[in-house]
C-alpha cells in the first residue's frame, strides 16, 4: 500500500488492524528519498469503523474477472454480495487500457530491474538465480521505443483508474486468478487447465503497482484447503478506504474459523 511515497510498500499482517497500525508507523515524507511525496500523515486505525453504507464498489469484468478459476470467482462474488448486505452498492466499470497492462508491466519492471542490477549482474552473474538471470538478460532485448511506449500505456491506465475512482470508492477483484500452486511449480491450474505461473501470479495485482495505487488482499474463503484472496483497490493516498472495507469484511469471519490445510502445500 502506498502512502507518503510514490512506490509500493508490502505489508504482511494477521489482521487489518495490524496493517493499519504498521502503516501509520512507516508512512511519511522522507526528504532524502527522491520518490517520496509530502502528503499528510493519517491515523489509519481511526478510520476502521466497518461502516460501508452508501459506498460504491467498482467491478471491472473484462480484465479482473477474465480467465479466473471458477472456484475463485464464486468466492469473490460471494464476498461482493456480503459487502452489498452491509449497504454498499456495485457499479460495473470499463477500463480499456488494462488489456495492455501485462505488456506495460513487463517492459517497465524488467527495464528498471535490469538498470538497478546492471553492475552487480556484470560482476557476479552467478549470484543470481537462473530464472532471474534469464529475465535480466531478456530485459536488455527491449528497445528505448518499447519502454517509452509502455510508459504511454502506463499513463492511459492511470487516467482510466482516475476516471473510475470518480464514480466508485474502491475496485474489487480476485487477488490471484487461481488457487495457490504448490511450492516449486512452474504453472497454475485455472479451470482445469495448466497456465504459466509467473504471468498469472502477478496479472491481477500489477495494474495498481504499475500506476502507484494502494491495494490490500484479504482471504475470502478456502478452496482445496487453501486461502483465496480478495483484492481491494483504492485511489491514491486513500489507504483508509481500502482498510475500512477490508476491516468490515474481516468482521464477517470469511474463513469461518477454518485454517488452511498446510499438508496440501507440497515442496517439490
């Protein structure tokens, strides 16, 4: 989640309250950081009321619900219905630029990663895993024109998100299009078909990372004994909005006090 900085910050906590508290401590302006933005600090805990009456949830079906496993989709839709029972309403939105997000994400993230690791990769390439070596080499194939074109897509995506958040308070989607794969797998299963692991593990979360918007993932149920994530995305510097949605949902006890079946997570 982003706040006070222009880059993503990953918070991993047991509860939404813990995430809100931790976010309070790590946000703020850093004059030594060129990417930091001087935005007002907030007491995120004070926003956790669970009140959703009158709030509007955006659903973008063409991208965020396309090529998603049926079991995952069912649990996310049930969660959305739960939000509606709390007083929120749903509005279908369109964000055409999202269909180019994978292209823009690959060129942006890999190009910037190649630059960051350039010196170390030249001096000690064997210190990088084989998969990372492959990606860093592949990143050098892209041209400056390719990278700049990706940045144009990035601007289009930012505009689409901005327009969407003029109509809705949050956008909700699955976090992943499949259930969690076994450790060591190079593929995921979506509707009984194997598909590439990396592409699908980041496909639904990359748009907000690419344009610098806050998002939170919270379990919305279990499939085959493993948690299914519900992604809640919000406008820039509105972390309190997504935290409160997550807090309200957490209070419904979505896992029914069940715990993931760790025996199903196999180490290959």
